[in-house]
C-alpha cells in the first residue's frame, strides 16, 4: 500500500467524489475529500466500502479526534506500564532509573541512556570530577555542590545564582524580570542582586584511579544532593529519578481537541511579560484553552491541582493578563476577569502585579479604592479581585480565576460565581489548588465529578489535571516526590522538600508538598496493596450488586462483585447523580437473573416489587461486620478489581475507626467520599458466601 498515492485510493476517490456529492458527515457542505471510515492505522483499506465523501472541515475534525485519541491511549498505556516497573541502578553510572526492557539500544534495560550504553562498550579513558561553590545572590548564603564524576569536563557556561530555597528563587526571578524592563529605559541601571561568585573546581583522573572502578552498592533511593544544590541549576550533577518534576499529570481528562490557544498564550507570556512558563503550566493551560471544530472552548470549567510553590501563581497571572489583552483583541469585545481567593490578602499581591503591568504597558487605569478595586483597559475590559464570599453576585464574567479552591465554600462557586458566566460565550472558570481535607466540599465535588468522567470515558465540560503522589506508594519514597512537584529541579529543590519533610508537621507536609489529602496516609490498607490486586480477567456473570449514595446524596454508586476462579472480582457498574438514573442502572444490571441486589435502608423503600425477592438490606451493622473480613480477603489475594481510578481513590483514602467490638471504615474520618469503598465491602463479602444448592425433592405415593 503506497498511502494516499496508491492507485486504488486515487481511483476510488475520483469515483465517490463524482457528481459533487454532499459531505457524508454534516450533509450540508460540498464534499471535496475522501474520508476513511476505519482509519488506515487501525486496519482500514482504500476500498469503496471504507471510503465516504467528506468536506475538508469534517475530515480534519475526525482526523484530529483520532490523533488525540491515540495520544491519550499512549499516555495512559505508558503511565500504566511505568507504574509497574521497578527502579534499578544503571550498570554504567549507577543512577536509579526505570528500565525500558524493549529498548535494545540501551542494553535491554541495563543502562539509563544511550551514552551510558556506548560508554560500557568502549575502553575507559580519562575521567573528570568536580564540584562548584557560589554565594546566593539574594540572601548571601555560601553554597557548595556534591562531587560530580563524568567522562567530559564540566560546562562552565551555566551558573547557579540562589541557595535553592523557594523564597530566594522567587525573589531572584522577580528581580530579573523587573530589571529586564528597567535596563531598556536606563542602560546604566545597577542590579539589586549580589555579585556572582560561581566557581567550578575540576580535576582530571586517570582510569585506574577513578572511583567508578571500585565496587560500590547503589542506594535504593535516588541521590539526595547536599544543602543548597539545585538539580536544575548548572546541569553539572547527574540527573536522578525523583529529583525532576513530572510534566504529565497523574490524573487528567482526555482532550479531544482540534487546536488550542495554549501555545499562543505561552509565547505571549514569554515575549510580553517575560514569564517563561514551565512545561506543566503550558500543558494545563493549553488543555483548558482547547478548541473544537467550531472554534469554541471544549471546557467551561477547569480544576488543576499540584503541590505548593510549583508556580500556580505565575500561571494565573499570565492567564489573566493574556485574556485581557490578546484574547479580548481576538474576540473583538471587552472581557471581564475576576480573581478570587478565600481571603483578599491572599489574592491581592497577585492582582497588584498584573494590574501594575497592565497600567505600565497597556494603558490601563487602576482604581485602588477599598471594596471596589478594579483595573479598566482602554477597550473597556475589566479586571477585578474579590474574596470568596456568598454575596459575590451581580457580575457578568468571561474568566474566573480561583486560587486555592480547597478552602472555598460550595455556595461561593456554585451559587455565586458559576451563574455569572451563563450569558457569556466561551467563558472559563479556572481553579488551581493544592489538596484539601475532609472539609473541602467544593474541590471534592469537582474532583469526584472529573474522576468519574475519566473512568466512564465520557468527559464533560470540566477539565481536570492533578499532579500528585500515586495512591499505592509510600509517601516517604523520594522517587515519587516529582509526581506531585512538576517544578522539582526548576524552582524547587530536593533539599527544600527534605527540609519541609523534617519540619515536624507530617500532615501539613503531605497535603502541601506531596498533594495528598489529609489522613490519606492512614488508609485501612497497607500502601501498595490495592494496586497489586488489579486483574485483566473478564468479570463473570451473576454475583451481588451493592448500591449506596454519598453523604450529601449528590452521587449514587453501584458495585457488582462475583466469584471467579481466583477469588472475588469487583467492578464499578455505575456512578450517577440522581436516584432515577440509579434505578435505571439497577434494572439494567439485574436483567441478569443471577444477580442479587444489596441496598441501604434509605433507598430500599423505593425498590420495585419485581426486584424485592432478590433484594437484601445492608447498613452500618453489615459494614462493621464485613470490613475486616474484606480486608483479609484483599491481603490474602482473594479479592481482585479491574483498576477503576474512582474505586482506587475511595478505597485508598478510607480510614478505619475502632468500635467496641471491631473496626470499620469511617466517612467522617476519611479525607473525602468513600461510598465506593463501602459498596465494595458489602458486595465482596456477600459474593464470597458459599452458594446454597437446593436439594431435590422426592414424592412418594
């Protein structure tokens, strides 16, 4: 097959386009192209049965959706594969890495990179070792790096400027950005920073004297640099897994977009505001600004979650300024932007920086009156700041930016802010936050909505991206700290995280710097146990369907459990948002006569009469009786699941409490909803009961 130059394709294309037929997809535009019903890379061919007439717009739209679907599948498959790979040391440099066993160019998983694989095959030559010294140009603290060993001499061009603390790094970036503008106006402007004292101390070694030829035992953890070193500074230290942030989020809504305004926004922020957005920031903003075939936003709302000090504020500032300047010009009408935080003093510094920049570079007018602070652009666009209160009414907004939504009440977002965008075309509510606790009702509601959409494969108008520790790993495992800190190695150092970890308040560290929900470390299951019980075996028919609702009755969930050859398997049958939809799903599942229903007392009263004989009631008593039984089943490998993300979140956040007679999972003590965990316990315990076989009856005459 010669692709689109194939004679068969050219002949069939001319045939289906003869007579100027309408587009097969939209039925209105004139067809000018031939579209494959089954894509070529999925086994399709150029036959007439696989070709339909299409207009250019519909063909491009379907092609983009296909490409995005393949990218999403590749990312998910890669994440799934990488989560099961054990970290091992490189045979050449000793760096801890996740091997790719399929890559023969790297020795089948023995070496971390091609240079290390090549180095193992050539005769050793002279080696270099060096270390660097410098003084922080903000606080003046003297610093020194670890000794670095390599084949090549050090690169003297890249310097380090700070001690690695987030405060100094942020202040350094702020001064550099401010000086870029002042030096254009005054060539004789003197810098506010201390003079650079960066020095490289290098030594060349003969092969026999180099430390690499000594037998050493690699550490099971990535190398932790000494105080003040910055993995993203000079590049003179070897990269080790865990010291570099992960660009791809752990949880993300699949994006099926034609294009995005994100790359243009990132370039605008770099050229106009001198803000170089990090790759994770560009991804989060680009996904939020994705466009469909009509040029409209795919998403009306977005929730982005990372650990603290990773650059959420810079992303919000650049997004606000870009929307008021470039997006207002693109739309051709004034835009209205609101910045919200739980307290006014939290959002005011961010607002002040953007407002002053707009005043200096765009001719905006700033009003600083208490209670009515507002920035007005020459075209009539406005930029306001407000505290998160229930009385935020009477506004019409195009863009709402929410900082730290975990500490904002549901009534503010759902009753006050969200209705203010209903009359605007292509609005966006963009919320950025770290993890919260059991009181974070707003963020929990949005997060659960997004995770359920990801599990069902039917994403809605809410975009969700979360950089966080995988739920099945030990929070003390430094290899995974980069999952929650995408800026690790850029503005955050491993030393800074280590210092916070040793600060004493473990719960605060887990929430703020590993983006874990408070009390997540107190899960009723050992770390890593639940992910190890995933199976790809098909779920047998029959079993028990357990149904329950969330504490606030905003979700109704159902889990079916059934016995298989290797134990009990559980599967999430449905997650819906109203009781009518719940009964529709129950009737669907119970079309199988072998399935029985277990339902809570509050829902049992509405059970249809035909289903009552196959229904039993479960509640807190059964939950207390079955919790430890199901926990033992999981530990002993007698309970398996299909890898549902929502079920994993609920199971691994559930917390045990002690009663007089036993232990039971508690919704009040757990840092978020656990209704899927409760239904799983009921369904698994009931499905594990031995089957009752009726004895044949004999009649005697």
